[in-house]
């Protein structure tokens, strides 16, 4: 039997449609509605909701996209929860008091388009709306998922990652870099995978733990690749604090360690594997195009070839 | 049989102790811990948690403070949820992009004491931590309460009230004033009362609706009295946008209408009544002390006497 296939663009379209519906049905009805809409739609690549939905379908062994992700189902609510929560963190991150970014996804950031207090309130509103979506779930583990979700996203999770980042403690040691990436990036990805898996069986068990560990590894892989990409940023401050600048060898080791850890998990999860491979291939294409930049900036050709080769998960069989 | 008595200071002490414990057990363990602690402790008058706890004891007909409010119980978690959530709104409200207040409860506001991004993140963290507390409840109606809570506090509740306030649409009409007060002030008070009542019976029923309506009225009463107090603010902008300035007659009518609506509810709720009476009496004392100010600012003596008299709930029997 051949592996099941899920087209990334079909998945994206379904999740984006659900997100719009959930915002429309459960979101604001007042004049602030347009700010929420502007911030959420058009959606980005919906990375977290996609992983969540794929985990769900992988565990139910049912890959009928529209049926499995119909807007009324708990999994659809959980996927939209992830994106709303993620977008609230982006809106607040972009504020002048935080990263002070005027642009997001190729458009003006919310506070530039509207104003600061409106962006601040919209972030708060999306934060709360994300949990409102969870309250509409019917699963017997809904409250348990709320507990995990608020732990992953809260002051011992994502928010503490932001604290370490902004306080520049992140760069005091490689251990802190790793901790920041774990909290700020991996936790929400872990939550996405765990939520999808657990909702498939309506229980939290040993398999949930496998997804948790995989999410940790894939989250770190993505963040270290993102950092590698960010090395080409023109902003000199961003350059200076990039972990590949200060801890290149340790970044290499960490990247490969976690890529390797993903292998056996992915071998039995075909649709997640397809998605991750496509994602990594896009990354490698960009890096290859910019090979000259990296060679000029202290990377050895061998190091680069090793990174490029590692992305091809299939070759590890 | 004489009415049960609950000393406001004993209630406050118990709720404050629970709040500190919940922050300690379920809150941040990192270096940001001190910002959370500074923002939450020492607690204010714990108005919302107090109403919540009193509603719970009123409905269980058990007034043993320490036993009823021991920190592990759902009602104790819900009371702390209310305060954490309230304090997150205060931290964000005080930010320069919002009301730009340097002081709060007689001390520097969180962003003045620490800095803006730390205050912003701490607000976000408290918002999430408040819902984390709800996830620790055991009640069969925990998820239903999450649904009501996120509706009251979200973009169709408290947050939209803040939007109306900051966009200065609040003062376009008395209808808007009323709507803003309802969303920004009453909703969290309604949630406090409804949460306490519903947790006493582990069900949401007709009595819940009575608490909801009472919360609406008492919330509006308190906000209009607060506005009356704020008239003496020296900030001329605050003065200008005060509803008693522009809509004095309508404020009078609204205040009395809702005071009257509270009467029959309170007649059968002795400990809530005691608490509200004490609260109103403190308000009246301050207003009486400043009678001259109000007389100089367009109020008639008769109007003032009517307000003073209305505060004495017992006299309405």
C-alpha cells in the first residue's frame, strides 16, 4: 500500500477557511473587528495548525481532509486556537516596546496600520479568544489540553522565552540560547503536535509523549535553521546576537542531534514526514542560493554540504 | 436566627493568602517572578474575588471562611483567577500606549518600576496564568465557566469596553457610556458573582441568571459612583470626559434605577448585602466630605441628599 498523501495547499486552504469562520462566529462583533481580521487574514503558512491537523489525521489513520477538519470539530477549533495564539504573540512582539517591527508578512504590522493601543488590545483579545475556542471543545480531555496549553504558552513557557530573548540573557551562554529556543519556539509546536495526537484518541498517553519529544526536536531544528537564514539580515544588531555568530560549532551539533532524533518518529508518520520534508527542502533551496554568503562569513564548504545533506530525511533510511 | 457575619478583613486576608499561594505554586519560576509578585502583592481590596467568595458561601449556606476558601478548592482558584485577570488589565491599561499612568495603588506602576516590555509581557503572562488556574478546577462545569469567562473578558466583553473608552466613542452618547461601563466594569463583576454561585451548586441555572442581573446592576452602580468620585480629579482631560459632566441627569436616573434593582436580590443574601453596604458607606463618606466641591460644580443640595440616602440599603426595607 502506498503512503497517504496530503497536499500542503489543500491543507492550508482548509485551515485558513476554518480560521476565518471561527473568527467570524466566535470573534469580535464590534468596530475593532477589522483589526483582528487584518492581523489574522490572509493567514501565514499556518505551520502550527498544519502540524496539529497532520498529527490528528496520522493518529486516526483517516486522511480525508474536509471531513476530518470540518469547522465544528474539536481538532479544527484547536488548530485555530494555535494560530490565534501565535498571532497575538506576533502583534505584541512587533510593538515599539518590544521588537519595534513596522512590517509583518510583507505588510504593515498591526500597530503601524492602526495604532499602538489598538494593536495592544487586539493582541490581548486574540489571546483570550484563543482560549475561548478551547472552551467550545467537546472532548473529555478539553480541560487537560487547556492546562497543557496555558503551561506551554505562559510564564514558564513561551513568555519566559520572550523574556530571556529581550533581556539579552539569551546570549549569555549556549545553554541559554537552547532554553530560549525551546520555550519561545518549540513549546507552541509541541503543543500543536500533542493537541492533534491527543484529540485523535481523546486520551493523553505514551504516544503523546513521543509527539512531545518530537516537537521539541523539530522545534529546535526549525529555530536553528531560521537563525541560519537570519544571518543574512542586514540589521547589525540582529547579526550580532545571532547564535550562529557566537556558538557556531554548538549550533551545528545541536542541529544534527535533533535532526537525527526526528528520524525514527517520522518513519512511521508518513503525512507529517511529507510536510516536514517539503518544509526543509524550501529552507535548503534558500540556503543553497546563498552559499557564497555563508562561505564568505566563516562557514566551511564541508559544513554547508553536511547541513544540506541532512535535510533530506528520506536519505537516512 | 441572626444573619451570618463575615468580617471583610478576614475575607480579604484569606483571599490574599490564597492569591499568594496560587502565584507561588502555579506561577512563574524564572527571573520574571518578582514582576508578577510586585504587580499582584500586596493585593488591592480584592473586590471581585470577595464578591465571588461571598456568592459561593451564600449559595452553600456555609459561612466557615477558612474551610470554604481553602486554597485547593475550585472556588479559591476561581477567586484568584479573577484577581490575576483584573491585574493584567491594570498593567496593560497603565502602559504609555494606553492610559500612561505612572502610579497604581499608591506605588509605581509595573512599567515604571521595571520597564515597558517587562510590564507588557507580565500582563500577557498573568492573562494566561489566570486561565491556567481555571484548568486546575475539578468541577464538572469548569469548561462552561471558561466559556463564560472568556466571553466576559474578551473582545465582546471587557476588551471592547476598553476599546470604546480609548477611542473616545464612549462619550458620543449616554448609550455609549452605559455600554462602556457595562463591558469594562460590570462584566468582570458579573463573572465573579456567577462563578461563585455556579460553583456552589456545580450547575448553571435560573439562580445563576439572578446573579448575572445583579452583577450588571451593582457593576453599573459602582462605576457611576466611581465617576462621581473622579470628578474631583485634577486632570482636566479626565474631568472633561467624565459622564457626570455631560450627562448628569441621565447618570442620576441610571444610578437610582440600578440601586433599586439590587434591593430584592440583596434581601435574601445577607453576607453579600453586608459587604456591599460597607462598600457603599465608605463611598458616601468620601462624597459627604466633599459636599462643597459638588455644590460648587453644578450639583443641587437635593440631588446630593438623594444620592447619600440611596446608599443606605437597609432603609429601603
